[in-house]
C-alpha cells in the first residue's frame, strides 16, 4: 500500500486528460538498479535437566529461550536514458524485526539390553513474539522543474508466530566394532500460525493458506559406523525427506560417507562427504515476484544436485 501512495504523491503514477492512470516511464528507455541487504542474528539459551534410572532409562528436558534481531534494507532506482518527461526515481525500504521466543523439548532413551538403544522425543511449538518497524521513502524528478521527496512515518506491528509441533523416534544397535541406527522425524507444517498481538490485523486468510498449502514433513535417517582398527571409524548414512508442500512432489535423497579418528588424549578429526542421490523436480510458483519478472511462464522444472565436504578437528578436555 505505502509504495503505491508514495508513487502517486511523487507523480510517478498520474492521471491523463482522459482520466486514465498512467506511468510516465512506460515509453522511455530506462536504466534500472536494485539492491537488497539482509543481516541479523538469532541467539538461543538452553536450560536442561536430565534423569538417569539405573543406567537403563534416561529422561531429559530442556527449555530454549531465543532472541531475534534482523534488518532488511532494499533500494530500487530508475534513470532515464532518453529525453522525456521523466528524469529519475529512487525508492527505499527498511524493516527491523526484534523479538523473543520460547519452546521446549522432552526426550527419553531406553536400553533394554547392552546393545540396543531406543529413543523418542517431542518438541513443543516455539512461540515467537515479534515486532516489525518499517518505513518507505521515494523521490522523483519529472520534466525541467519538478522534484519530490517523500517518506512515510514509521509503521510498527506486533505479532506472534507459532511453529509446528514435531516428534522423532529412533533405534540403535551398538557393538564394539560398530553401530547401526535408524531415526524418523515428523513435523506438521500446517500447524504454523500467525496472530496480531493487538488484534489490529486479521491473519485468518494467511492461516487458511498455510492449512491448505502445507502438510507433514517426513525425515528418515539411516546410519552405520564400523571400527576396523583402533581409534578409526568409517561411517555411511542415508537421508530421505519431503518438502511438506501439498500438491508438489519434492523429495530429497541424500547419501553420505565419512571417516573419523580419535585418541585417548581427547583429540579427534572427522572428514565427511554428502551428496544428493536423486535429482528433484521443483515447481516454481509463478506468483513469486522474481520468477514472474524473469518470465511470464514461471512454472518450470529444474534439476538440483548438491554436495558437501566437511572437515572437523577438535580437542575434548
């Protein structure tokens, strides 16, 4: 809304003699430029408690307190490359987001035998209390003697975001010569919600879109580790996950290999490699501004292959 108001008041949108709205730049050669910067931080503090029953049953719980700060700076400009009624325009937008969040997790591990380990955990929704502060500015130059520089007052909104509930279960078989593990995690993205803390803004339409557009995310992980010689471990793993977006078949299959070394003095080093095993067709939403700008037929499929090489070195003391 504010960019349209500023464009009208700086005469970048105007009305001709016939009473029809028009844009002065639509028939001129224009040099355009755009920049966007996003930066911030997300800090978390964990409060943990654990219980041990006869070295067979372990119960743990934690509360996570989060603080958030972010800033977005966005600018767009147009300069005429041909003579006409339009000379230039500049647009600037800035938004700062601050807030805090709280969430929790409870987990259990049970070892019925020396070599078998069973585990389960649930994560409560994290509730974020956020405040957005934003303003817009625009200036223009038209003809030989018209210039305008306008900006909005600071716009502030307090709102609450609730993340979805998640859970996971796992199984592991341990042996002096290696370990085999299986893990499943589920998260229902349709449970995400946003609410105005002051009841000024109605987010029911957005929440309805979330419920209709998202579903459960499934993640399955399988891993194995063997110890062929003392202090050396060889590892292999596989992960499957889906996107949780309804009506779009996005699945990821990732494989990994690794090797690790550790000694009794606390030194350890690990080298790991992971790669996407299957190319995934991804459908781009044509309503996305960037893809819609590139082409009016923005629904395309593309192949994605990713790989990572990670090296870790450390000392335990």
